[in-house]
């Protein structure tokens, strides 16, 4: 269960972080705002600044502006990573003049087809920002964080085209199992994404909002559970098969219900594409080292320290069952500790 933040730590952390850019070294994502929100949501605000002190050396200065993005010319700037500062400034201006849910409703369908850019991190950052806004008051640092998340998404907007859809299965778990792996595993996320050509259809005809929510929760659960037996294929990148649709699920309550169905389709495509790019062919049975209380999952993730491990544990706690807890423990075993 998410915990209301009465400490002020999240706002302090976000103010501290908004002088940094959304990426470093040209492509790697700045995970700090997402981790800070996850720690606060899970009742560990005391760990936030200590973790940021360690992570700070990875941050880079906020990028330089190129030219303002406007309502008249935004389409030409979409998907241009050089325009990250311009996009963040645009959303900062837009959010200051309109309600944040109205801005989100306008831009979500524009950005949704390109949620595959930035290794799906932009939509995950937006999901954390929205959860914080829904949980507590819409403070200025939280609105600024939403502007950073949306701006990062717009700058890294990257549609996935040319997919041949093949028959899937009734359930998310079976459909993830049916995802055909790409053949060439060289290169990073963008190179592999370009090689994704065939994906199974799943839940493509679901339109009822309540059913959409249930199917999206099913997908997050299936991808989280699957990590326990397949995370050895790529311990870091495979977490996004769960955390990307998890971010969409967290955002649903802030969106008009007409946008829920396309959100489910995009979330499935993202989860299936990550599976195609990184999941190993063979499952490895995993037996967790004894029963672990849900509260201990986040404690172990915090002690481990890796940003992906913390965010995956956060998603596993949303799923809230023993298999999800086991998957989080598996991520802790596989990931390289951060110190």
C-alpha cells in the first residue's frame, strides 16, 4: 500500500534533482526521481537522501535549450533528444496554466505510440510522477517532476512500427511465453528494438474500462512473476517488461476512460517487445530462500541499492503476492549491488 508523504522528503528530493538532466552519457537514464518516489511511497523517506548522495555522481547538468517548443510546431520536435530541455520547459509552462490531469489527457494519446523510446524509462518516470500527484497534494516540485517526465518522453518518443501480429493466448502469462525472441542479440535497446518484427496478439479487443484495468493488472503480474524464472537472461533490462506496464497501470486513474484501452495495447506491446529482446529461451526454476514478508522486500531492495532493483521491488509490491515477492528477491540476487 502506498503511504501518504507527510515528511516533505519527496519534494525536497525533487527540488534537488531538477537541476539535473533526464539522461547521462548520451543515453543512460537518470533514475533518481523515480527511486526517490518509490522509496517514499513504500515508507522509506529516511533512505532517500542517503541514496541520492551515492547516486549524485552519476547525474549530469540540465541540458542546454535549442529553441522553444510551441503549440504550433510541437510535432516537428517530437522524438528529438536534443530538444529535451525545450520539451521540459514547454510542459512546465503548460502545466502552470492548466490542470495537470487535463494536460496529461491531452498529451497521453500523443505520446503513447512512442513509449518505446528511452528503453521505456520516460513512461515509467511519468507513472511515478502521477502516483505522487494522486497520492498527495499537487505541489510545485511534483508538477515540475511531471513536466520533466513528459518532456523526457516527448524528446525520446519512438514508435514501434512494422510489427506482424501473430496469434496469442487467452492469458498474459501464456502470451508472454509465446513471444518469439529476436535472433540477433547484439547491441543495446534501440538496436534490438529495431529487430522486433513479430509479436503475439493479446487483449487487443478489450474496450470495457473495468476489464482493461483487470487485464493490465494481469499483465503486470505475469511479467513480474516471469522475472523469477527468466531474469537470468538480462537482469537489468528484463525488469522493464513489468515496470513499463506497471507505470501505465498507475496512471489509469488520472486518465479519461476512453484512453484506457489504447493504453493497455501499448503496455502489452512494450512488455512483449522487452521480452522478445531480452528473455532467455529456457526458464530456470527459482525457489526463494524462505518466506519473506512484504515489508522485508523493500528493505532488502534498499540495502542492495540498485535503481532497477528498487523500482522492480516497488512494482512487485503492487502485485502483492508470494510469487511477486520471490521475483523481487531474484532481482536482488541477480543485480549488481550499488554502493
